C-alpha cells in the first residue's frame, strides 16, 4: 500500500498525458480520409500518405535487421580469426617423415 501511494501521482500524470496525446493521434488518419481522391491531385496526396506510412513501418525493421546482420558478420569474422589454421602437411600426415 505504501508503494501505491508514491506511484499514484505518477500514474495519474501518465494517464493525463496519454489522454491528451490520443486526441492528437486520432487526427492523423483523418487527413488521408479528408482528401478527395476523385481529382488527380488528391489521388497523388493520398498515394503520398500511403508511401510515407509504408516507409515509416519499414524503417525500424530495416535498421534492426541491418544491425543484426552486422553483428552476425562480425561474430563470424572473429570466430574465423580465433580458429588456428593448421597447414595441410601437419594435419593429414602426408608430410616428410622423420627417421
């Protein structure tokens, strides 16, 4: 109960910020719907909204996958550098024999 008393003002503040921000977020899709798509200029604006949404959705995936590929490649490179290279004459026994 003591922790809840300290967390309550923070929760109320977060709820107020969330409610205020949600009113702004609801206006964004309405811009696309308000554009008249019967004329060519309106159709181009609607197409621009579509491509910008696709770009915003694809960018986080692109960044995360690029970073993951970089880390994977560097780990493979370090593993290859740490593996000792054994010459062929020592590994298969076909080298010169000692008397």
